[in-house]
C-alpha cells in the first residue's frame, strides 16, 4: 500500500521502517526538518536497535522517504497512520492537539478529491477521543462523512522503546477499533505476516484497552516494588519470592480476579492484606498501593450502595450474601457489609442465599449467623421466587447458578442491580444496572 506516516518519533519511525521493509511504500511526515533530513539520508531519527538498518535499506530501495508537507504525503498515499505525540498537560490531562492538527490537515487536503482515504490513529488517546474529536475534525475539514469515502480506525501501538522492532514483529496482540469491517480488514492486512492474536472491536474499546494495559503494567511495577521493600526490610530475597509468585500461572499470572465486578472479601484476602500492610508500617515501609487497594475495595461497596438506592425503591431483594457462590462463609463478606448499609438507612431488605440458609439450619456456621449477624439471619428466606417478588429493586450479589433464573422472575417496574454480570434473557424488560458495566 501507499502509506503516509504522520509523526516520525518512536512509534512513527519504527512503523515506517517496518512497513517499508514489509513491501509498502511509505512517506513520512514531520514538521521537524532534522528528522525529515535524517530519514532522507537513510538515517534513523531515533536511537532504537535495528531501525537504522531498516531505514537505510528502505530509503536505498526507494520505498521510504520523508517530507514536511502533509499535502504531498496525502496526495501520494491511500492510507495515513497518525503517530504524533499525545503528551500530558500540567494538570495530567491528555493533550490531543497534535492529533487534531493532523486530522484537520488530512481532512483539508482531501476536500474536493473523490478518492477514498483511510485514516488510522496509532497515537494513544482516551476513550471517546476518536468519536468525540478526531472523527468530527476529519469530517468537518474534508466535507465527507466517516464511512463514505473517509474510512477511520484506531490501532493502538504496544511496542516498547529499546526493543521496538522486535515488539513490532512480535506484538502481544493486534487491536483494531474500526467503524466498519472493510476498514478493519484493510488495517489487519498491514500486519499480514505477523503472528499475534487479533481483536477487531469498537474504537472506544480499542482506546481503553491501551490505557488498561499501561495502567496494569504500572501497577505490576509498583506492586513488585512494595513487596520488594517489605522483603528487604525483613531480609528476605524479593526475587526468590517473586520468582515463585510469577511461576503461579493459575491464580497470579492469569486472568483470575481480573473481570470487573463486586468487591473482594472472605476470610483471607482482607485479613492478609491488612496484616501485610500493618507489618510494613511497623517496618517503616510505606505501601501506598496496597493501602490504596483496601480503600478501593471499600469504595466498590459504596458504589454498589449508591446504585441500589439511586432507584428510589425501599424494598430490596438481595440474592447471595456470601462473598462467593456455594459457600456459607460470611466472614468479611462485602455483600453482608452492603446489606448492613441498606438496613442502617432503613431499607426493607429480604435475603436469599441457599448455602447460608442451609448453614443457618444445620451447619457449623449456625452460631456465627445467628449470633454475629442476627439482623441478617432473620431476613433469610427459603424461597427464591418469593424473595425476588418482594423486591422493587433486586440485587444479584454472587454467582450462584440459580440466580440465572432471577431475571426471568422479574417484571417492570422492578429493577435489577447486578454485581456479577448475570446473563439476561433477550426480552428482559426491567431497568438494569451493572455495578461496573
Ligand atoms: N514511545 C513509545 O514507546 C510508545 C509506545 C506506544 C504508544 N505510544 C504513543 O504513540 C504516540 C507517539 O509517541 P512517540 O513516543 O512516537 O512520540 P514522539 O514525541 O517521539 O514523536 C511524535 C512526533 O510527531 C511529530 N509531529 C507533531 N505534530 C505533527 C504534525 N502536525 N504532523 C506530523 N508530525 C507531527 C513530532 O515532531 C514528533 O516527531 C503517543 O500517543 C504515545 O503515547 C508511544
């Protein structure tokens, strides 16, 4: 393809070099004369292993050149990759000005022409930027509508500086957010030779994936360093600890615990987290991330509370009060904390939880249920259907299989607040609120 690459920094230079190597004809655009001159001399504008050789080959073979003129680049291409910077402003907000300038330039140069043109945003932008800023700017400047002669996608970049060419060829994934399948196919074709999982999705999902990735990577570094600081203070080798930690692919380095939903609880996570934070305190080791986790978890309970009471109903049916399905262990159940908040504010609550009810009648947890939480014990019902019918708002609190039937038992004006993403019947008529979706 004939491709214009806007922005010849780390992402643009690597993309231009690799795409030219793969047989495409690339014209790079950058307002910085020095970068343009370097490329045209066959030299890399960035220090990055392997890029210099690729640029020299591509320039020598006539598949890569650079210019400061957006007009020239657009005239000679059928697709543009936008790779300009999106830096932080002083207050932390994202500065999208360079992206919008390029969008406007491209749009203006397309105005009046009738050849189709595709614009792919590789810069990192927050969700909503494509729909709210980039596409309107392209449409206003070009006089075209997205999907009609003007094709738009975003395709976040996952390369890491210092191993950028290797990462380009071996990405963890290829994510394409597109408005239509034709554009998604076209963008996927750029990476035809690359073996990586491919995800074609909406532009908003693609935008947020990139932020979730980078936030997660940052959390991993901070987590390892907090564990490391505690380990050092007690003379334990942090690398021994984390080697074993990382070898656990079932619970640690895995999808476990990574789907948005309700707060964590139970007899281990809260207790052990508190003990570790307390130990760190006694060692004069600060653990703002671990401490923040406790705060974040409490906030999730408050968020669910706000969602439940927002509906205005006073009669609440609460399905599932143990911290996970099929256990009667109520120790530090966030669902219990939530029910207690509702009771404290005078809501009429009925609770259904088969495992807890069984335990109340027969199990070893009977004394705990009747002694420690008698106010909840007396609300426990034996009958799912009756409990659902009682609630003007129905809350599904854990993943007990039988709660999949609860939505089928509901009818307007009942409202469902879902803490676990229960599958809904297609013709579900009631108001619905998911805790994080
Ligand atoms: N650097 C990375 O490792 C990396 C990895 C993944 C994603 N990203 C994202 O990719 C984007 C680019 O990052 P980068 O590190 O390559 O940026 P960079 O600052 O190295 O390069 C940006 C280039 O864009 C040029 N530019 C500015 N306005 C322009 C215009 N109107 N037309 C053409 N060029 C213009 C600048 O002169 C500069 O050369 C950012 O959104 C960044 O968050 C970066």
